[in-house]
């Protein structure tokens, strides 16, 4: 991260800018230096060109001529080193506030539109309680929370729990009821709290059913909706032919009578629905007289069997977004149908429209199915709702992912309409920035293979690796090794074994923080080596491969099992010092992964893979 010298701050404040602004060379130098400062000393040609053209529209026709000059300047500056770059920037008197201004804004969230006349910007989260929040839900959550915080607005947590049940076999064809997991309400709250989301109010849709009924009744009375008793197949024929079904022409009193029968239970599940009169000739078949109310007799986990008619989500939202005073709706761009229906209903009631913003869809690279997760949790195949394969907030916490890293990654993505793959690499890099200094290092060898070393002159060694190279004040840990009759057996990882076996025979290898050996031969699953020297210097001179190792003596190692993100269990041995770890501690298994310790005992250390 670029550090602002006091003098830089002074320059930024006085607004002193270079005198030779008009010269193209000076412009290029300025942008290259600023870009290099932003990217740890390595300016990027494309990014520099972009910022030049952004600031100097007049230069756009000259882009071709400018590019080679930018390339030269980038090469010059990138070879300077960060300190010299800072000095030159200072000497040239370049306004470094540019670094924190519009260039930064491109990353992150754009200003919120639609704030004119809005006293308290109000947002909503609308989770459906079928399971905990997972990584795929996090974007919608963070965007709403972040905007609420940025605008000093209000955030409402509104459980979208209409037409849900815990019944196992759902007659989805007739009732359309979705599965509600009663404990999901708490798990969702827990996930939100962990993410640092602050909501001001909590609402349950299942408490608001009378409201939807009232507004549905109004729509029927105004002849904007009707009771339809077509079978789904019959209605599809009318819909596909852009023709009204016979019920569209019913008198208001007849539709109201049908509506009463739905409420009173005289119509069973699937016998009737209420349709909104959007028009049967609309281009999009999904928008032709859509259902707004349907019948479900399935018991609801919060309110039981009291209600027989249930709103479709978009209908309930049309009403609630108005009644709850939601000024801004942020949703995935797959919900355009919902936009249309909401706006249609707002117009009928002459309500002010909420501002609707869309974001592109986030592809996780695998399918997250709550139904499948539920089955596997129930069957004991998954270790619970915090199993890493579920990617719930609970499981990310268990893995050692920090909520701040998730928030930063998602905020930096902005709110574009483009569909993108989830940036795991960025998330992991952000997370590492946060946990690197607190994660003490330990030797670990995965799937161990034995190496026998002969000709060791001493009887005892104590390897002293740094506890954490980023925090030298933490000092060293000690790994004592006993040598018997000049020979010693150690474990190396199978990965290293394979490389050594094929490419390193007869070459020097350094056992990290211990000794240098030469690899003589391999036989079966075993490496044979000879002692060469102790010092790191000669290993460096020879560019020796440095490998991690663990003592084969059971008194000197501990079994380690690491649960990976895909549920695979990686096993190996780690240094004995791991026994000093505590549950929940973040560690780095050197050259393997960061991990969060799950349990510690003499026979085994269990950990979750972080990244
Ligand atoms: Zn009909």
C-alpha cells in the first residue's frame, strides 16, 4: 500500500500541480508514476493508457502515437524501485491526491442514483429461509448493506417466507409451496451478523398475509385482477395464443365470489388462482396475466394452517416495497419480470416507484443446491450446515475466511450488469492480507514419504524456523532432532518426493532450517541421501531446492488432517509445535495452505483449509 509522506500530503493540500501539464511526455510520466505507486511499483500499460485517455479526451485521436511512449515510460519507471518512484513523484510535484480520487472510485460502488427528494434511503434484504446464507447470496446482502451505510440509510431484513412449509413431500404442482427450514431464520441472522451487516428492522412476510389479501381484494374490485379456474394446461393454450381465458371476462362480483371461496377453503389447492390483468397480448408470455395469489394448505412453520391463500413473491413485494418505504431495490438482473409486475401494480395504485438497480449474476463455478445440502446434512454426509461444501457464512467462518475480505472483494466488484465468475483468487488474496501476520507457520508434509540420510556428523540439531517471517519479533520456534549412528530418517511430502525422484538425483537439496544433503538414490517409496553441510549460504550458492520435512520419530510429530473446501480430507504429519495451537487458531502449513485449527490433541490435529 502506498504510504503518503507528510510532504506528499502537503502537496495534495496545496493543490500544486506540475507546470508542464501541456506536454504529452509530462502527462505520460505523471500517469505512469501514479499508476506505479498504485500497483506497488509496477505500472501497467493498459491501465495507464486508460487513465490518460480518461483525463485527456483531446489525446484520444493520438492514442496510437502515445502508446509506444507509454510502454517506454512504464519500462523506465518499473525498473526504478518503489522508493525512487516516490522520490521522483515528489520531485515533480505531482498531485498525489489523484491517487485517492476518481481513480479509486472506478473500483467499488458508484454513487447511488435516485436520491432526489429521498429523506432516508431505505433498502431491504429478502432471504428465503430454506437454509443459511451462502456465498452466492452475499453479493446482494453486501451491496444493500454497503449502500445503506454509505447513505446513512435504513436497512430492513424482510424474511421472504410466504408460501413455505416443512412438509417433506410437497405437492408443488398444486400448491407451489417451497421448503422452509425453521432453523434457517436464526442461521441467516447469524450469517448477517458475522458479515457485519447492520439492519434496523425485521419483518416477516408470513405476518403480513392479511395485507396482501386486502390489496388483492382491491385489485379485483377495481377489475384489475380476476379469479381463474383454468387448469394450467388450458391457461397455457390461451396464453400461447394471446387469447383471454373465459374468466378474464367475469363480472367483478363473480371474481369476488371465487376469491371468497379460495379464502374459505371451498376451492382446494390448484383449483383457482388470482391473475393480474397485465394483458394477454404482451410480448413476453411470462408477463401475460400472471398469477398473484394461489392456494396452499401446507402448514407454515411460523404461522401454521391459518391461511389458505398466499401471494406470489413479486405481488407481495409490489405491496411491501411501497408500504415499508423501500426507496432502493438492488437485485440480480434475472429478476426483470419482477420489475415489470411491481411497476405495473405501483401504477395501478398510483404509488411512487422505488429505484431498481440490477447487478450481473455471479457464477460460483459449481452448483449450490440447498435441497441437496439439506439432504446431505440430514443424512450425516455433511458435518452440518457449516460443512465447507455448503459455502455458508458459517462454513466460511470455520475455514478462517474473514468477513472483511468478503466485503472488500464484493464491494470492489461494483454493481455492473456483466455476469462474472466469483473472484476466489481475489477473495483469498484479500483474506491473506488480513490473516498473514497472525498465522504462525508450521512444517507439514502431505502424504509423507521417507528419506534416509547418512553421514551426519553431529548427534543433535535444533532447527529454528521463524514463528512468522512477517513478524520477526515473534522469534523462532525450535524443532530438535536426534541423530543415531550418523543417520536420520525424515518425512517429505509425496509431491516433493515425486519431483526429487525425477529431477534431483545427485543434486544438493536443503532441508529447510536444518542441513544440506545430496540425493543419492531412490528405491520403492524411499529416498536415500547423504549429508553435505549445515549452512544456508552454500545451499543458496548452489540454488539448492529447499524442502519441508517432519521428523519420523512419533515423539517429534503429530498427525494432521485438513478438510479441504471440496470436502476431501488431506492427511500428513506436522511438527510437534502444533500441539501448542488452540482451537480456532489460524496457522500456515508452510508451502501448503493457510488453515484454521479445529481440534488439538496428541493423536491428531484437525484443521480446515482456508486457502
Ligand atoms: Zn381462466
